[in-house]
C-alpha cells in the first residue's frame, strides 16, 4: 500500500514499461498496485534483482504444481476404483438375482462363464477378469457379456412386474 497516489501511479507506469500486466485499486482509502497475473511475480522479483527470492518463488510454484498433479491423479484413480467396484456390485446383484430364480443355466455358456468368474473374483477389473476367460477376452468383450447379463436380469424384473 502507498500513502500517496502519486507513488502508486509512478510504480504502475514503471511496471507497465517492463511489460508487467498490473492494475491499481483503493483499499482502506489507500492506493494498492497489484499484478494481474500470478506468474509475473517471478518476473518482478527478477527485475528487482531478487534472484534468490525469484528462485524460491519458482520452487514453491513447482512444488505446488507437482502436488496438485499428484492429487488430481490420486483422485482420478480413486474415483475409477469406486466406479469399478460399483459396476461389479451391480453385476453381482444381477447374477445373484438370476441365480436365485434358478435361471443361471438358461444363460449361454459364455455368459455363464462370465457370471461364475465375476462371482469368484468380485473385485477384479474387467481387463483383469478378461485374462481369466478361456480364451482370454479384452475389456470390451467382457463388458459386452456383462451388459447381456444385466439386460437378462432387467428383463426378468419386467416379466415379474407383469405377473398377476
């Protein structure tokens, strides 16, 4: 903050001459000069000859960026795992519903294999589950089989609702 508006205006002009995007406002009846872009703080420190301060500031920015990237990746992995477990739980519920009605044997052998593998390995991803098929399947093939199982279970629900 500056006591005098003239000093603030002079600083504003000086910063703009050095290609720094800055502005001025008044807070508590005193002029305040500010940089509009946080990345320019490093440039300002360099212009002032505060190279140590500039290096410390850039280290802080790099650490913060690294921490944010790690958190973003961790959150993404966590959310993917939650979605995977939720999908597996839905698949298991559908399989158990089919099983409880005694209709598991009415599924094709390939769908029975998928159902049995999901019940045996409830926490595996589709990709990992695919390696257990004979012959092994890709994630898309496994997903296709579970979609068919889910549709069958859903059709069972609709026919139950139609019954008197």
